[in-house]
C-alpha cells in the first residue's frame, strides 16, 4: 500500500483520504458498539491518513513534483 499511494495524483489522494476517513469513522463506531474483528484496522487506517496528508504537504511545499490526473 505504501508504494502505491506515492504514485497517486493529488485528486486521487484527496479521494483516498476521504474514503479512509469514512472507513475510520465506521471502524471506531464498530469498536464502541460491538466487538471488532481486527483491532489493528484502526491503527492501519490512521497511518494511511497520515501518509496521505504527508504526501499532500510535500506536494504543497514543492518537495515532490505534482503529477497530473490520469
């Protein structure tokens, strides 16, 4: 997954971020209301969000070159 997000464009990163945040919200709700199948899932989702936000920040600072939409 890590190598894959570095290949995404900014629009795709935004979409991935929104989907991951929604998945995290659902997992947290499941953790509160019932037993969770995979407790590590929340931690993985949070790390994915951090990676996407880091890439977006690197693009905004010019550390990475922006990729056009496919």
